[in-house]
């Protein structure tokens, strides 16, 4: 396991990668924000509230337009954990699932505390962002999974019956580890998903989502990235529901104009593999990012998770400049998301210059402590 050495990155490659990192994180957050106001509504309820076309723009939730949920919060802590895992490699302590678990425990602290605690100086900069302390309806599986210091593993997962989409929705950043072999990306996403979602369809959906983002971040087409994810899933025990859902999504693309009913049929009962399939479908058939996200939101299933997954795919595929500027302008936490995205891109492309044998940056180690 490891990141690509900085020396192999040309300037244009670095710029493309940074755009895809920004696109993945901003796209997922915008999708989350677009779907959040209608997350509990079916398509009839959405149309009753927003008109025949359904949701077409950001709407108020949690007292503001552009508000995000725990899905975005945890995605950001995934990124923070990945950067700190890379930094900790220098100490010889190389176990990324543990570093991610520590990051998720820092998120859990934000859900218990009123704001940043000055006593926890080693928590890094992200845990000091006050807006992340808003409690945005985290699911019971998340609160239980990160409710104590014990880390769920594949051998002993937390919430073994939990098949919801939340673990998959925080797994996009794993796919941005473009210097890693794809099967290692899948393995890390799967292991980290089992920390809260112990059902095979949930943690394998997380692995599949990470694999698809990985393919997109490496320049593959969406169809090609899904096909590669299917190949990576095939050897894994219990893959059939997830593989079947993805194949169903690919087949649905050829069945005519997209409709809310088709998206809802793919989403099924709202478990991880169904929402992953719906997101892949919306990203494939959407005429552009705006259209794809609207398809993901305006349907019977969980709108925020479906749209967040869709946004991550479209952002990884097209980069940040394809995202609707008017939505980005109102997105909660956008400066933090951009700062974290750029830090991640710099770590993955320039890591040795930040904390390598030739020397280290004290400022970087203060932002991403090794402890």
C-alpha cells in the first residue's frame, strides 16, 4: 500500500487530479445538500411541495439553503484520516483502518460536543471547524459504531445486520488513492465500512463505490469503472446482491428515457446496493451534473444519500468545473471542503516534500498530527 511518489506527477497531471478530488468532495456535498430537504418524501410528496418537476434547485434545510448532513461530515473525516495515515507512515505505524477509525471518532466527538475543545490540541485542524459540530440526524448505526473506542472489523463488525448506505456514502475518498492498486482501495473501503455497517451488502457496496471512483479518478469512463468494480467484487464472498444491482443499473440505461419510477426501482428498499445502483444509473443517464443530481433527488427513495453518491461520481468523472456554480456558491462549508481537497491532493502528489527524509513542514504536521 502506498501513494504514488511525487516525482512521477507532471504539472498537468497534478492539476487534473486536484480538479477530480475537488469535484468528488464538492459533488457529493452538493448532492447531499440538494436531497436533504426532501429526504423523507416520496415523489408524490416532492411534487406536492415543489411542483410537477420536483426539486430543481437548492432549498432550505436546517435553517439555510445548501445545508449538508452527516454524510458530508463523515466524508470529510474520511479525507482527514487518509491524509493522517500517509503522514503516520513515516513513524512505521502503517495501519490505515486504525487511522480512519480515529478520524471517525473525531467526527463522533463533534456530535457530542458543543464546539471545538481547546484541550484536544492533537486533533488537527478539521476538528476545530465549528460548522462541523452541527448534529444533522446521524443514523443509529453511526452513533453505535463510533460510540466507543472499539473498532469494528470484518471478523467482528459493528452492527452486523446494518445494510444502509451511510458507509458507502463516506467511501468516495478511498477511490482518490490513485497511487494504490484498485484491490487495495476496495479492501480499505470494505474494512472501514465494517466499522459501522456489518452487513456484506453494505461494506461491499462501499468497496464497489470506492472502486468506481478510483477508476474515474484514473481517467476511465463511468461504464468502464463500473465494469472494473464488478471484476474486483467477483472473488468476494457475498458479492452477488451488489454485483447484481450494478448490472441492473447498467441494463436500465438502455431502457429509454429516465423516470423517477426507474430510479426508485433501482433504489429498492433503500439499502446500500440499491442506492449505489441508482446513483450509477443517474450519473450515466444524466445529460449533465445538474440533470443527474435532479434525477437522483426526485424519486421515492432516500434522496440525500442517492444524490450524494451520484454527485461524488459525477465530480470524479468531470472535475470541479462541471459542478453548477450557483449551487457551489451556497454550499455549506465550501471553504473547508476546498481546503481539505487541496490538502489531500498535495499530500498524495507531494507528500515526500511535506514529511519525508529530506525534511518536514511543521505547519503540515500541526494540521495532520502523527499522534
